[in-house]
């Protein structure tokens, strides 16, 4: 039996006096996730298991606190975990194009960089001083003096032998020249030309024979010079090694427990000793190769001794939690920056920059999946890094083959981080279905629910959330009355008297807006009145279209009756969703009945304005009629259903009960009270099923009745299953309390039609008949009359059709076979319902027979 709902059933309220607080300022801050036990369990499992591939996908709609909740959860967990190491890139003295990656304890990276800076400064100061010392110059001069003496001895011996053969040796910039002597003096070219040919030949042979000795002397001098150069280099190495080792002894001692750092320091020492000249500075008077001084070039050669601290965890407490809101390829995987030198782009290992994966190494990286999928190469790069457990820095253009110039290939860094993707459930299912690697790399799914239980624990968590928000953002704290209103608003968002919404973004916005109105009123605390003011202002900013529709109804442009009674006409309810605002509005639904075989025709579908779910509802309606009234007779009617003044698409089955009631009214010829609207879907058994947007639908009809005048006889019929979803506005509840408006809950169509018409629906008795005068009896009788009328019409039509067919046959026999008309087949139009009107009359009569 349908029941009229009391005011207490229309909205769940919270008594402020029962809340354990005077204001949210008294409460401790919120810790962990609230209202998400399933997500918390999934997160804990995914973060605890160390095996590869157990990364996490957090699924849920926007606004439920996915990002904020996950961040708080991870930060609380990360504090108890060890701080990850620092990572540095240093020069590779064996292969400069492949910088080496060094792993150091937290904070040691910046220390090594500072130590190397001090080392270079010390060597630049000490090397020139040592190489300018008297001791070094004495040793160098001794080597040079010894070499020059040996060189002079070789030349002297060579010259003595030359004079013995009447020749002399002259040292020139081009080498050693052998000049013949004539009369103890060097012969000139003119004198040589004036000599007899025999004498010229003799001097030529004598010089050629002596040139072999000259060549041997030159070899000895060159070997002597090479030996001298090697002795000088060895001297320079000894002096540089003395300086470098003296400055690096402390470094070797400091980093003796880090083998990789020791190996790097040894390579630095060897390179500094080998290239000590780069620290000695430019000689006076030496010109620059370019007209203007460029300080960048002075230090460019010494950059190789710099330490590039890629990840510095000196200030990090526990494991890092990195959230990358803009996951482009460089932001996630790092980049190779470039600088311009003389108009040419230049890069080296000091220009390598870290990405989010580097900073999150040893901790957690949180990424929005939409950004990961939209930015080129990021998704493939992320999968490759997780598979290989290594972070590679490369130019994005290399992956497309656009960059062919020589660049750096930094050594990969081992990856040890949990990656958490945050996105919608739809993207999770699409990735799971269409990306084979996704299920191998993201094996844990954490589902965020949009609701949480409305119990003592739920309200306590809500209060803690509000207090934490106020404390974090510097908002005004809420008193008990304001907290009660916010909790009720959470129930309104959830559309459930036993659940609270976890769309905390909207809850936070309400608190912020209430703070605005409190401060505007000069209050330091938010009261229930401020919350009410914020809600009303929020509605007023967004309900322009709703007000315009009410205005059109009040003016009579949109035809909606809220008084009187009419046959085949009922007020259905729909919800319009504008994104930021939803509201309900009534729709006039009409039904017409006529003789025919088409069945129930949905005009919205025929006009291609009805969606598939709405069409399904109409077909279910037809199934209900056939099941209830066509057990002893054929269901032969032509009925049409339509949403009047509907100029856009219609979707959903929540109006199927209203459509059925309009149809029953038209069949029974019983008027429906226009002051009552109805919503609900039906099944083929005539049971009312729950629908969405019940609060907006009720409020939409209430405000329509209000603008046209409340009579005390108006109201709305809803399915019994929707009673728990009622969280109506206080104005509607108050109108019900004062008897100006009514809300009924019905379980079946029969209960609903009784309220709409005031006539009993009637139940089928043992004899298979309904009580006289009831709705069902009148419908059953009308359908029977229509079937009999249609059957009589078929019988009266049969003789005329037989005579017409006989005449056609006679005409056809007098014509050739080629002129014979084709036999007409039954209609195969899928939109036709009932019996095809193109069947022969005999077949129609057989089908119409009980």
C-alpha cells in the first residue's frame, strides 16, 4: 500500500548539541585517508610488496580527494623510511661522451661538489707558484743546459769531420746545411758555377757522402730533444703530483669507504697531473684567438672537475614523495640543457638536469595518468624505465630520429621507486584491455569510493577534515551548528540518508565560501547561517536557466497543469544537469488511444529524440500491458506516448511509470490529478524501481507548484526504494510539515495509479476478472472492446477484399506473364508493432481470434 511520507523521512538532520565539539579549532588534525578503507588496503599492499611490477593505479572520479589523500598517505608513510642516496654525474675521463653516475650517502653529494671546487681553486693557486719557484727553474735549467751541451758536442764533432773533408756545417731554421769549402772559405753559388764541371762533380759527390753523417747527427739531436722533453714532462709530473697529492690526501681519506668516489678521485688526480699546464695560466704577451675576452672559455677546460649533483637529499627527511603535475618527457626523465658559445649550442655533463623519476628515486612518484598519456613518449618511457629498473636521460628527438648530431649518453641510474598513477576508472579499464604491459607493471588497483557510511565514525572524520582544512588554509573555524549543516550537505551530495559523500573538493569549497560570508559579516567563526548563505549564493549563481524555465511555466508558455484532472495526461519529472548545477523540472506526458495494430508507439523514438534506455523503458511498458491484460485476448491497440514541448533528446527510463499511468488513464477513461507528479521506472511485473536525482525532481515540481500557487493537494509519487535517498531542502520539508505539499512512496503501478486517480486499481479475482469500476477492470474491458471491434471490422472487410482480388485476377489473366504484378509480402518494417496490416484478411482473423 502506498504511504504518505512524514516530514522526518524527507531529510536526515544532525543535532548540533550532540556533536562532541564547540568548534573545529578544538580537534586534532586529520591523519590518513578517510572513508576509503578499500583504497587504503590496496595502497598498503602495493607499497609493502617489494617485487617488480606492483605499482599502483588509483582510480576514482575527480573531486574525491585522490591526489590530496594519496599525498597525505604517502607523506605519513615516507617519514619512517630511510632517506635515499644522492646521485651525481661526473666527467668520464675514459669516454667523455658518457658521464658517470655516482651514488653517495644523503648530503655527501653537495660535500663532494664543494670539495672538488676547493681542490680546483687550491691547484689553480699552487701550481703556478710551484712552477715559478727557484727550485723548479733550477732543475729545469739543468736539464736544458745538459741537453744543449750534448747538442753542441754533437754539432762540434760533426763540424770537425766536415772541415777534415773541406766542408763546413751550418745550423739553419730549416735544419743542418753542408757547405763546401774553397781555400778554407765557404764557396758561393757564383763561385761554384764558375768551377769546371769535373770540380763541380767532385764537390757534389763529397757533399752527398757527408750528408749521411749529417742525417745521423740529426737523429741523435732529435733523440736528445725527445729525451729532454720527456725529462721535462717527468719533472712537471713530479712537481704537479707533489702538489695534487698534497691537496687530495684529505679527500682520499674522507671518501675511503666509497669505492666509486675513490676511483673517480684517482682519475681526477691522474688527469690533473697529466694536464698540469691548464692550471699555469696564459703567458704574458700571449694573444687570444678572438678579439674580445670571454670569461666562459677560461673555466670551460676546468669544468670536467666539477661535480653535477643531480639529486640532493641533504634536507630530505625520510623517503621523497614527488607529485609531477605536468608530466612532460623532460620533467619526468630529466633533460640535457644547452648553452650558446659563440653562436654554437654546447652541452656537457654539468648541464644534465634531474627529472621527477630521479627526485623520487628511493621513494614515491605520483603522476596524473591523463598527462602521462597526452604528452609524447612519456608513457612508453615510463614503461621502459619500470621494466629495466633504470632511468635513462635522452633527447626526445632521438626517439623520433630527428637528432643526429653528437650528444651525451649519460650512464643510466638504477631505479627503485613506486609509481602511483591517478586517473579515472575508464582509463584504467582501457589501459588494461589495450596495453599488454600495463597489467604487468601496475598490478595493484586502489579504488576510491564516492561515498562513506554516515555513522559516528564518518561524522568524526568529517569534522576532522573540516578542522584540518581550516588550519591548513587559514580559514575561519566552524561551530557545531555549521559543522552539522556541512555534514547534512555531504548527505545531500551522496543522495542517501545513510551515506556521506567523499567528494571532498565540494565540501572544501563550501567551507571556503562560508568563511567568506563569515568574514564579510565580521565574524571570526562560521555559523550555520553562514553555511546556509553560502549554499543559497552558490545556487543563485548557477540557477539562471532553472529560473527561466519556472518563469515560462508561470507565464503559460510551457504548459504544466498543477490543478484539476485530465484523462491521459500526467506530470513526469526529469533532471537537467548543467555540470556545476542540477535541477528538476516537470514534463507533461500525454497518451492517446485508438483502434489499430501498431501497439505502443514512442513518438520520441520515432522522431529520433529518444535514447536507447528510454526506448527500453517503453518496451518494458508494452511487456507489462501484454503480461497483465493479454492473457485471454490479443493486445490490439494503437497508442502514442510523447513528452509535450520537448525539443531535445530524452534519455533514461525514470518516466516509464508516468507514461504507463498516462496510458492506463487513457484506456480506463479516468482523469489523473494534475497536482501530482510521478517518477520511477517499472519492470514487466509492474514494480516501481529506484531512479536517480529524486531530490532535484521533487524540488523541481515543488517550486513549479509554488510559482503557480500551492493548494495543499499537490505532491510527488516516488518509488519506495528511493525513500532512503531523500535529502530535500528545508523549505520543501517545511511545506510538507504544514500540509502544503505531499510526498508518497509506492511499490507498484497499481499503488501509484490509485493516488493519481483516486480510483482503486483492483486485483484479479479467482474468476480471472477485476472488481467492477476499478482501473484494471476498465482497462481490461476497453482492450477487450477494441479487440472485438477490430475483429468485426476485419470480417466486414473480407467480402469486399475478395471481390477486389477476383477482379484483379481476371485483369491479370488477360495480360501477359510479364505484366503480372508481384505478390505483396507482409511488412517487415521493424518499427511496426502489433499485427502487419498487409496480411490477408483471413490471417488477420485467425490472429485476432481468442
